[in-house]
């Protein structure tokens, strides 16, 4: 559910300090907004977000886990995204770019890996008809990952449990 909500924001422009789909997101603003849609309230910055949840090893990542990177635009923990499955994560990468999907096995992200955290989602209400997905659905990454399409951001903030419309 966190992964699907995050995917609905693909294409929203990057904005330093941004926390909304209307004005743009930075990395931690995206994560904070996605989690807030589901009643999970996280601190504002990546360093503080890393203190929430339980550590998870890369080989045990599940969709919705938070992934963290170091030494990206400054020293130390400096970037966060949401794992969506199939070795991919969604994030707001930086100036001049938009919310996008990247692969954890890209050399840049492997080199800057810091760690991952699993949020406790057990207290969230179930979404009618939703089952744990075996794979997350992306759009133009079919050739690279073998997964199917989900539409990019439509301009409206999704509601919890809402399915993005094509």
C-alpha cells in the first residue's frame, strides 16, 4: 500500500523542502507524505526517519520498506526512498528531476547504500479486496524488470486505498 501510494506520485517535480504533490517533493517530504496518507506520521528529515521502524537487511526488503543512502548531496545519511519490489525503489532524486523509480543495483545507489527500515503497518486498517502483491507494477521498466504498468501521477493526491486511474 505504501509502495502503490508512492507510485501514484511519479512525475511530480522535485522541490527542495517540498512536501506536497501540488508544489513538489524532496526525498523525505515524499516519504513523509506517503506515510501520512496511511496514518503513519514520520519526522521530516531522512536522518530522523531512519530512527523509525526496525532495521531490515537488503535481501529481506519488502514493498513499503524505507531505503536510505549516504553521502549523496552532503556527508552522512542524506537520501531516502520507498522500496517497491523487484529491486526497485521510488524517490525524489534531486533538482531538475521528478519523483521516479530507480534500481537498487545501479552502481550509484549500491555505492551510497546506508540501510533500510521496516515500518510496523500492523495497526493500519485493511484495504477491502487488497492482497499482498507478489510484484509491484511499474510502467516503462517492463523491459528491465519484467513488471507491468501503473500510471504516473495525475495531479490529484490519492486517497488511502484508492487505485490510481490510467
